[in-house]
C-alpha cells in the first residue's frame, strides 16, 4: 500500500477547504483531496448570496434573525463570531477578486431572503457560490505549498488514543493508500447524497459522520436536516434544481392548484416547507406553483440569469410562465461537533463547513448564512493550527497505524458506502426518537 506524509491534509475542496488552505502558513505542506472534480462541490452551486453585517446598527437584528430562524437552539457565541467577522471576510473575498453585484452608484448591492428582516445579502447574479469558490480556487492554485488531488476518497482515519494521524484513502485507480499528517481537516460538505431528492451533489454522503461514529468522535444535532421549500419539480431522477429563496425575497408568489396564494412566501424555510407540503396534500399534486413574473423581465434576466436559463431548458419561460416547485433536502445543520476554533473532540482533527456543527444555525439555517459561517470558521481552524504547531514527527507512528489496518474492510467500496449510509441514517433516526 502506498504511504504518503504531509503536514496538513484537507478533505474537501469546497469553499471551506479552500479558504482554510489560504489561511494556513506558507511553509507547511498541504494536501487537499476531493472525491470528485474540484468544480463538483456544493460551494459552486450556491445561488442566493452571502450575508454580511451591513453596519454596526444591524448587529441586533442580524443576531435575532439568525436565532429566530434557528428556533433559538443556536450557539449564541458562534453566531456572534460569525456576525463580527463577516465584514472583514467579505473584504478578504473582494481582495481575491470576488465581484459582488453593485448598485447604480458603485456601492455593494444587498438583497433579501426569507426570514431576514432587512436586505443584508451580497450576491453575484444567481451564481454567487461559483463566483466565490472559483476565485478562492484560483488563489489556492497559485500556492506552491498546496497540492490538490481529485477523485481521491477518504475512507477512514488513522487513529490512536483519540488522536488523528491522517487518513486512509481510495485512489482514483481504486487502490488504497494512507496519507499521514500532523493535522487533518474535514471539509467534506453535507449529506444530500443520502437522499433521493436533494439539491446537493450525490457524492456528498456524510462520510465524516460515519467515520466519527466508528471512532467515537462527538456529533451534534445530526437529525437537523434542512429541506428547501422550492426546488424545480421534475420527474427525472438526480439532483434537484434550486429556485433560490431570493426570488421570493424579491417578490415571487406561491399559488395552489386553484391559482390562489396560500402562504407568506418569506417564512423561514422549515415553516414554509410545512405550508407547501400541506398544500400539495390538499391539492393532491406533487408540486405547487411559483410565479416569478412580479419581479419583471429586467430583474429576472439581470439578477437570476442562471434560473432563467435552466427553467427555459426545461420548457418554462419564468418571465411569464408559472413553474412547479417542490421541497427537497438542501442543507445539514448538524454535524461533527466543534468548538469556536473548529476543533473536534479528537486531537489533531478539525471539521469545518457543512460537515461541522458549531451551533451557528441552531435547528434551522437562516438563508445565506452557510457560506459565511463556512469561511469564518475555516479561517479559525487555520489560525488554531498555526498557533499550536507541534514539532513532533508523526511519520513513524502514522505508518505503524497504517500497517495495522485490516484492508479487507475497505476493499468492497459499494458495501462500505452502504454500511456508512446505514450507520448515519440509523443515528439520525435514534437522535430524532430521543428528542
Ligand atoms: C443548490 C444550492 C444552493 C445554495 N445556495 C446557498 C447560498 O446562496 N448561500 C449560502 O450561504 N449557502 C448556500 N448553499 C449552501 C452552501 O453552498 C454550502 O453549505 C457550502 O458551500 C458548503 O461548503 P463546504 O466547503 O462545507 O462543502 P462543499 O462545497 O460541499 O464541499 C465538500 C467537499 O468535500 C469533498 N468530499 C466529501 N466527502 C469526501 C470524501 N470522503 N473524500 C474526499 N473528499 C470528500 C467533496 O468532493 C467536496 O470537494 C447552497 C447549497 C446548494 C446545494
């Protein structure tokens, strides 16, 4: 079996993994791996935008909107960190070339989504995630100390006495290999791949959660899964196309089968999902209707060109046609429990982005808080790694642990994936029943 040693291994190349890499010291060797290609992360799919504290007077209402959406189950200290560091994070993104949409006078333009009491979301048309993540990727590609390897899947960690010494992976050619590392960072995204209907990439299957269950790493709120109320209804299997909440924030309307409005379109996601599902049941239909025409042709074409084009390719001209929409799995509020420095319960193991749970989102995420939270807590992980630098050489121990692995456990990938999926869904169910 091939064995490799690096200083820091980052599992995942979405926004959180890339931003962590950018904030780690340049004299440390960093290896990033992704299960798929670098463009295939949920970070590239984000449409609506990224929240920011507009001005100091917005603090209380940003806090309250986040807490109310999260049913007051949020970790207030984590929300405070997110809000306070939001402006500097946006400035950082702009310095990397991220081009947020601006108003007629050249100032940043702000939009609004469900459950926000005021517009505080920055965006780039309706492809904000692509704009941010591609610029972060371009920056990381310039770093001589970072290597990105695609189609490499983490299957397990190298662990002894609650300390992590790296990971076991499946290479793109199907062979097994180990990557021994001083520090391991999980940036593996969410769990959409465990669901039939999801807006997420299907390869995001919560692998870090299953590995946590195997090694006794603490998880939190893993039954807190967000369903997005409006994805484009389709009979074909595969990823569901999201109709961003900001179209409702900007005035799009929901209608039942009789063509009547039945709810407040800017309710928090979980409550709106309930209303949509109730209405679908009453109507006996697998969808309700969404009308984007109140936004006007010009706004639709300038602010939502991606949604316009996608719907057109499915036969709907959203400047005049109503589109059928249905709720689908979208986001994972729970995850690997971390502290405010993104440290897990295992030594030398960090978790960031959607894989982690620092409590920012509580029981339900406020729209456009996830990219922001992912970036801020990725930087905090990088800062913690930088300040607690260990000079101990873990190569020998890591290699010894690699030699002790029973490789037969990992040879049948589909069996392993099925086992991991069952473990996660069972744990979610157990937690749901316990509540
Ligand atoms: C359609 C859509 C629209 C969204 N819109 C918004 C929005 O407008 N605003 C907002 O704030 N948020 C939005 N979100 C949520 C946001 O995009 C995600 O929460 C965020 O991008 C997650 O970033 P991440 O770095 O944690 O994970 P991801 O970007 O999902 O990256 C995960 C990475 O981990 C890798 N990986 C996973 N498992 C393994 C493994 N076992 N081995 C190796 N690699 C692995 C994947 O290949 C990938 O590279 C949206 C999400 C979706 C799906």
